[in-house]
C-alpha cells in the first residue's frame, strides 16, 4: 500500500534529494494521517459514548490530536516549501520543525486533560457496558495504527525526516494506548471490574510521553545538534575522494530544515602544488556537493607538507603518542619550526567534549612529556578543540 500511494501521488519519487519531491512526501504523509485519524476519532468517540468509557473516549481524543498534528504538519510542510528571500536567505525549512513542536505541545495538552478527567473517574466511577463489537472495532483500529506507524517510518527513512519518524513512534504508542483500552473493556466484561479511570491515566501518560519525545526530537535541530557520524563520514569521504585532496577536518554542518543544510570544512592540499590548481579543485568540489548532495559547502584550503620526511616522521610519532593516550583523539594542521637547539611541533588536537578544562590541561602535559621522552629537542605548541560530530 505504501509503495502504491508513493508511486500514485509523487512524481519522480526516487529523487528524495529534491526539496520539492521531499515536500510531496510530507504532504502525502499529512493527508493520510488526517484521514485515518479523523476516521478513528469518529468511530472511537461513538463507541466511548455508547459504552460510557472514559478510556475509549481518551483514546478517541488522542486520535483527534493526531489529526490536528497532521493538519499542522501539512501547513508546516507547505510553509517550509517557500523559497529563500531577502530576510531568510537560507529558506524557510525550519518552519517544519516549529510546526512539529506545536504538534508536540498539543499532544501533551491533550494527555494532561485526559489525565485530569481520568482522576475524576477514579474518584466518581461511572457505570460501563460491555459489547464485543466494541472490542472488535478497537482491534481493527490497532491494525490501522500499526500500518500508519510503518507507513510513516518507511517514508521517514526514505527522506531522512525526523518529524516523520517521530510521527511513526507516536502511532506505535497509540497501539499501546488502544491495547490498554481493550484490556479495560475485557476486564470489565469478564470480571465486572471497572478499571476505566486507571486505564485512562495510563493512556494519558503514554500520550504525554509521546508528546515530550516529539518535542525533544524537533527541538534538537532548532537548538543545534552534533553532526550524525554517518553524515560526517559521508561528507568527509566525498571531499577526500577528489585528486589533490589529502585529508580534511573541522567539518561543521548547519541545518536549515530537512534536506536544507550548509557546511564548512577544511580540506588539506599538498603545499607544493600550485595554489590556483588546488583552488580549481576546491571550486569543483563545492559545485559538485551542491549538485550531487544538495549541500551548500564552503571549503577552507589548508596547505600541508606531504613530501617532507622530517615533518612526516614527527607527525607519525605524535599520532602514535595520542593514540596510546586515547584512541578517540586526532590531530591536524601539523607543522614544525626547526631551530638549532629546539624543534617546535605545532598542531591542533581534537578531543571528545567530555574533556573539561582540567582534563585538557592534563592531556597537554602528558603529550608534551611523551614527546620529550621520544625526542628531547621537541617542544609542543598545542591548540585543543572539540569535534562537532556526535560519537558513534
């Protein structure tokens, strides 16, 4: 069904790097979510009123909040599609995250309201009635929600959308809440125990947790998050695949909405190659990154020694030292100043963010001591920095 809908309503559906194609995926997911959730809300609310069950009605309003979420998502996707303008040169893609955050707030609000209602039902229980057809319909609704979860998950993975993945997780959470509602009805039908208020509380808590998770997922890119390691490797490998590039470092990626990113990176080029030739390679990489990866890439060119045996000897020595201290460490911008009585080894040392100021100072001291033990003429000039990449 998912493939049928994608092929039916999305032209050029395989080109997921195209922002217009990606928008169509978002619109399809929103429309499907609106239709399915409104249908489930209508059916469940009717059942809840018929059998006097607060847990069923709570589940119904959970679906209504999901429909509202899909509507807001629909509006957000359309607004995020607006092209760049004078005031927003990087486009309006982050509106999609803002709309998802509004959705999260609505979900939390619905869950909190249901929580208060369920507390009232525990204090003053209302009579319930059991009907087998009610359980059957709710089981069918579980099937619908399972399909919606898989549908959003597949589309989310296809276009790398955190919003869709959060929606998929919310749908699977709805499966849990509806299952709890069914348990409430079955327990009442078999043993006559009215657990409606308790189950209502469970449902409301699950709803609020889902809202908090959606908020966390959507706030992260708005605040600014570490680069995904796979994205880091993909961009680094892309840059380093070109002839004339011997390495890269200091990659920073700024997210301006799904599939709307810009990045900067330092590309190392041989210092003995004509600068105009290296600049030509850099320009080609930037153009190709925009065309092939839909990535606005700015490259800083770093000339490095590649044929100087003395420089290479000391770099290998420092590499071995830091690898023995912590395999997560790395160095770049390595150069030497060779004097008559002392050799200065100058480099940047990249450390994990867990290294606080005291740990960094201690690390510098250890590296200098280890280098001096290897060669007494050597003195280190170290600049410590942290990577913008998340750890694997």
